[in-house]
C-alpha cells in the first residue's frame, strides 16, 4: 500500500470544438461528482480551455494544457506559455507527449525547458516518456526511459513541494488498441520509480504518481491499477466520451 492518490487523466488531443468540450466536461462533472479517493484531470484543446475551466469551477476535476512553450511571452507565433495556461484556469500541463516528440520535433532538451517553465508557473507537469516498438524489440526500453527521465528532469531538485507526474506511455500502445500487459507496465513503472529515487531521493520517488498510458479502456483499467507502481492512467481515445471516461475514474467499482 502507498499514499499516492490515483490520477485518471484525459488527453482530448485535437478533438472537440468549444461547445463539444463544454458538453463533455459538464457530463463528466456530473458523472464523477461522487468519486472519492481519486483525482481527475482533463486536457482539452487550447481554444476550449477557458470555457471548460468555467464549467469545471466548483468541481475537483483539474484542467490541463496539452503542451506549452518554455518562454513566458515573446515573439513565438502560435505558442502558448505556462502563464497563459494558468490564466485560462489550468493547474497541470502535459509535456513531451510522444505525438509532440514524433510529429513536432520535441526533444528531451525542449521537454526539460518546458518542465521548468511549468514548475515556475506553479503548473504540475505531466512528463510523458515511453519507448517505440523498435526500441522495445531491440531491448532498449530501459535505456530509452533512463535518458528521457534524466534529460527531461535535468536540473530539477525536489524541495518537498514540487509536484510532477510521470506518464509511461509505450509509443506502440498509443491509439493502437495494443495495451502493455500489466506486468510490462509494472516493470517499467518500477524502473522509473527506482531511477527517480536515485536521482531525487526517496521522499520524491515514493510520492510521485506514475501513470500508465496507451489504449487504457474500461475493460483493462482495473488490472493495470492493481499493480503497485501504477498510480493512474493517461487516456486518449477512451477519455472523449464522458460515460466511458467516468468508468475509468470508478476503476475500483
Ligand atoms: P490512447 O492515448 O488512450 O488513445 O491510446 C493515450 C495518450 O496518447 O495519452
């Protein structure tokens, strides 16, 4: 047993207009109103953040951005800063999602700058890491995770306060319907926690939430959540429908 409160996080990616996002958030707010002992987060698109934030007022569901820029302001056309996310109502932000790494040139170095920017604006970063299928098949899973954690959190020092969430998302499991087995997830999560222990100490490693992401669905969530180092889920496809997502929030029922 541990004291980590499970976190069920929904990444809506590039889905839903403002009106659709408001409708889904309102539905979710109602559906998870009675949930206890679990935290819930949703990450709508930038254009829907403010509206969804208004809907979530008075509810424990946290609002998150899906990405941010590392500077607080400036001539960076098309970018959004941590301060702007906070202003729109966010308390968390997803950093280094594999789709950003794959399609938008995100590197461990830019991820690191973004983590620092998020923390300095009091946003909880959700650092996404994970190996590709080729990397796993070549037996490089742990070395990939090691580099992503070390470089992504380079310069970070735990002061007893800073909240960081790590999401282990094997790239081959995202949006593919191919979930890692719970043993594979546990093995990776334990590796990550031990690494965080060696880098930042036990008080950090024992409290940090490590989420699993990659085709999490109502029929596999419970088995994953039973693993000792799986502290929650980062969910794409199954987070879009409030009924489905609420089943993940009530994973224990
Ligand atoms: P998925 O996405 O649940 O659709 O596999 C997970 C993610 O990308 O965070």
